[in-house]
């Protein structure tokens, strides 16, 4: 019996882990590492380890649609919430006596 061919959907760097975990729960896919050359930000084909969802063709096509929709929602909602700035402690001035 021949094994069914598996396909990958690249997970773009910066995708929130909540979206990755959600996809893993909803779809029959695995998260795998794979090397891929990059050609941006002063990279001339430098290979980097990236993550991808791997599964059967029909499933990864659905994952790709879902991932795009979830990323669009994430962007529309303002993306990451910035951390509140820590309020500086009270500065004590050294007084001359």
C-alpha cells in the first residue's frame, strides 16, 4: 500500500503561538521543522530553520485558508497588545546639606 503524499504549509515567522496551537487542535497536521533559503533583509539565500504544518493535500489547503483568515483577524484587531510601560520609580534627588 503506497503512502499518501504529504504537503507543507509554511508558518510565517511571527505567527502567534495561539494560532499555531489552535490549528494543531482543529486539523490533522503536524508541525515540522524544515530548512528554507531566505532572500530578504540582507539575506542572499541564507538557509534558516522554519516551521511548517504538514499533512494531506486537502487538509493543508484548509489549514492555509484558516491560517490566512486568523492572521487577518489578528491584524484587524491590532495585533499584539503592547506591554504597558513600567512607571519609573520615584527618583530621589540628593540634596546638599
